[in-house]
C-alpha cells in the first residue's frame, strides 16, 4: 500500500527529516520517495503501518 503525503513546505528540509524520524520511532519500514518538493510517497506500507502513520497525523 502506498501513501502520498502533501507537506506544508514551511521549511525546506525539516519536514522530510521529521517524517523519517517518526517512521523510525514508530518502527515503520517503507520506502520514502520524494516526488517533488512537498510531495512525499511512502511506498510498500503494510496495513498495520498504514494505520499507525495515519493515526499519528490524524489522531485517534
């Protein structure tokens, strides 16, 4: 399963570093692909990791 994230682009590099830190802390294993500035594609998420990452950003 893939998930496309649209970032605010307030800072040029911080959001990608923050995203990678969250993925590491939540033990989410996926490929991170920068499509364009502000568009990040998380590839090959399993269903549980998809739920974890969406809950993190959307809340419970």
